[in-house]
């Protein structure tokens, strides 16, 4: 089946895990995801865990920083910060901003772990509250990477319209949900739910297998650069779209899907998407 007039609307890459990223005119999607995506991560040197905004009480400031790829690596900028990943003082500079001792690494620690705050507890108690945490091992369907589970994340404009229709302010911004590929698709439902277990062809060569709905953590509710704190970006999903992505998780607020790469390829905005 071909989704009616489905095409790539936008492409995104996040060179440092949990930092703001960059929009792309073309994406080279390899077997391990978009080239340069989550190439680096911030490590909490006290715990050895990967720092992530999924634990907002400690790490929501990561989303005030932007990472952009250049010829020499990654440039990290933010209010009062402009540092390059190759700068020997980068970790010290970021530690001062984040208020914790951190390291910047391109090599996932063995059994790399990340803390995820319970999203319902964050909605109830706020982003600065001490709430229950679940510690998970990164990699999942993409071992040896900094991806939470799988190397490619997709979101449709239909899902964004569905969220906006239920949002008190009638808004939804793709940046809050951090997709790699935004697919322009008619309608206003959670269309990606029907893609799980199916293959997508995008452009001439790229083939993805959709493997699971994307469970949402506290991140969509947080401030993202110039986007303000917005609990309803998560609350809409918690109230109206709970899906069981994996049997061990139970019903979770979900938006978008994770996918594996079956055949790599270059893709661009405007490329057709076939299911």
C-alpha cells in the first residue's frame, strides 16, 4: 500500500544526545541511522551514566544547548556557551553550565545506562521534583550506539495535527518529539500506529522496518530552546493516546515510531514514502 501523497517533510539530526539538533537538506541513512546522529553523548562522571533530559530534574538544561555538525566535529552553542567538541576544555565548560561534572564522549560505555523519569509523575509533580526513575540500557535494537532503542525515529504531520486538535492551545511542534524524519501525511490521526511491523521505502533506496511505537518520556513537555515549558505536549498523549509499545512496559503515552534500517540510502525533503 502507498500512503496517499506521503512524503518527507523534514529531516533532523541530533549530533549530541539530548541537545537540540539541526535540520538537514539531505540525510545519509546508514545501517546505524542518520550519519552523525547521536554521535556524541554527555556522561555524568559521578555515576557513569549517560546524561539525558529524560531525567529533567538533573538534565533539562541540556535542551538549552544546540549541537551542529561541522568539518571538524560538533559545535555546541547556547546562552553563554560556544565550544567545540574537539576543544580540550569542552567538558569543563559544559560542567560549569550544567552544574555537574560531565565528560563528552563518542564511545558508548559498556552497558551504557540512562535514567528515565516516570512521565506521569513528572506531569503530576513537576519537572524539578524527585520522581521515580527507571534505569535502562541504551542500544536496544541498535547495540553499541547512544540511541535509546532504535536508530531511526519517524513522526507524521497527521499525528502532529491530532495532538494540536487535543491541545488546549491548539498547537504541536515536531521539535518537542525529536524525530529524524517527519512524514507529511494527510489526515489527523496517529497514523504511524498502523506501520508497526511493516516496511517503509523512502526515496530511491532507503528501506526501513518499523518495529515499535515510540513511548514518550518527560522531554516533550520541557523547554526546547525558544519553545517554552509545555506540559500539555505530553499530557495530551497521556490522556488520549496510550499504546503498549512492548509487553513489559504496559500502556504508555506514544507518538511516532522507531525503525530499523534494512537498506541504507540518501533521502531528501519531498521524497516519496511508501508503506
